């Protein structure tokens, strides 16, 4: 079992922080919890809207010249059924606790003049679809119970994905996260493994070579922009 138990935040690039906050706070009912200069990134705003105390939707507003226009079918899906480039966000679905909660959100969103398609029953979940600022493809979904893998893992699709029986078992029943007595060292750079893409690749390699405690010491910024009252 993974120690990862949810999405702490999903960060989306925007040219219009105010417009995104207006939509996610006033239309969807989230609560602004942070808005500050993004740590370690020049001339860039970072905003966090609370979904619950452990889950947020975040926005990043760099200088306008660093934010290209969306290209549908490449950077953006346009709808939950449209193509996008690999690695791009196809769509994001926000959870609600019940079908009635979803209907309440449908009516809230429509009351703001935003069209909503649904609800639709997918069997494993029920959901509805709508758009957000910057052409985001959004969904609200709910599941009455955990998704049963024995009913929803299609053998035909497993085969078409090139997943053999042994590999499938590792996906269904992954090894638990181990607690190591000492930290595992940074692996040697291997371009075949997933890597972050820095504008300065040499600086990225230097960063990878730094010890964890050095990264913690030099990169952490814990002081809020506004001092606590009292």
C-alpha cells in the first residue's frame, strides 16, 4: 500500500490569477488559503484554493510572455473526450461525497451561467462535466464505494496495453512502502528514467548532486508573507 493517500494540490498555469480565483471560489465554492510570490521562481504568483484541509487546487501565474496560448489537441483537451499531448492534463475530476452533493454543485455552477453536461452514470462512478477559465476541462464525480477491480479491469484492455499476468498482479497488489533505516541515496542520472526538464540542464544535474539536508536548508522558505496576528 502506498503512503500517498490523495492529491495535496494540482497546480495549473494561468494568465489570470484573479479570474481563476473568482471561478474556483465564487462559482465552485472553494476558499482562498494562499496567494504569494512563488518560492524560487522570479516574478511569478502562486495561489491555493482549499478543497479540504489536505487537498487544494493551485494556480501559477508567470509573466505573460512565459504563458503561450493553448493549442487544443496538444496542450488542452477542450473536453473530457478530446486528445492532448502526453504528459498534459487531459481533465481533472473533483470529488464530492454523494450524488445529492453533485446535483447541488450542478445547480451552483449553472446558476453562475456555466453549462454543465450530466450527471452521467459510469457504473464505477457518477459524474458531470464543465469548463473552467483558461479552457480547463473539469469534472465533478462521486463513487458510493471503492471501485471493484475484479469488475473494472478489462482483460481485453489489459492485453492491448501489453500488460502480462505477472505485471498485472504488481499493479493490483503493489509492494508496501518500506521504511528504510537510512535514506536511500540519489540514483545516478539516467535519461531513460523520468527527469524534470530545467531550462539550465547543468544546474539540474548540480541540484541532483546536493544532499537532501542541503536542499532542505537552502530551498525551504517557511515564513508567511503576512505575519500572524498578535
